[in-house]
C-alpha cells in the first residue's frame, strides 16, 4: 500500500456541524507531514497531471499551498495562490467559496485570459472550493489544462461533478463508522 493511503487509515475523525472531517497532514498540516509522503504526492501529481504548456499552477489558500509549492519547485512552473483576503490589485477577481463547513470570499490575482493553468488542491469533498475556483477561472478566460486534488472524500454532494468539471485525484476515501476507508488507492483519472 502506498504511503498516502496508509497515512489516511490512521487519520482521526472530527465532526463540525454534522460534517465528518478527517484530520491529516495533507489537509490540515497536523499531525506532522513527513517529507517522504510529500515526495510521493508530488511524484504522483506530476505523473497524473497534464502539464503540457502549463503557464501557472493555481492553488487555493491555505492547504493547497504546501502541495502546489512542492509541485512548482519540481516542475519550474510558477505558482499563484488564491487568497482569502483582498489586496485590491488591478485585475483582482473575487469569488465566493462555500464548503461543507465554511463560507468565505477568495481573491484571484495575476491570472489573465489565455493563461494555461493547472489547478491543485488538497481535498475534494463537497466541491465548493474547486467549483467556485474553476468557474472563476473560466470567467477570466484562463484555460484550465488540468485539475488535481490529492484526496477525494466520496459519498456526499460534489458540486464539481454536478457542474461538469473533471478533477483527477490520487486517492478516494470515505468515512464509515468513524474511520477513514480507502475506496480507490489510485484515485480518479
């Protein structure tokens, strides 16, 4: 079994307003993230993602940052972080993010029409973050070459799929009886 799947099997589960949330170093930064696990994730993303002529990697704050930084360093593709605070820069685009446990506004800077982008995130659960981000990137006129989430939590609402967006994943999990269950250790193509 790969490191990512093994690490998920030990993840504790917490409940936030009826939503069962697993605590994992990739999605939460706790417990400690081992370099070997990060290397495995980066290698798997680089192998799975279409990187053909990608100009920028786009990642939502906060937990997409460490993964996308590592992929940026491995591929030499510049990184744009979608932030949860407004800067007021020229061309800044505001998007509304609604997840299974929070509602926020996010801000995209330094993405223009014609940019070819790879979107990376830590977890695809309800699809709120990614669907909002992908819709905003389309509105800007950027070309989303590929979208990859490290972990997909199955079994619930998924706005990304409902809106026709495709997201590749490295591993698919569910939470059953208070434990993480690996549904597919290869994820989605």
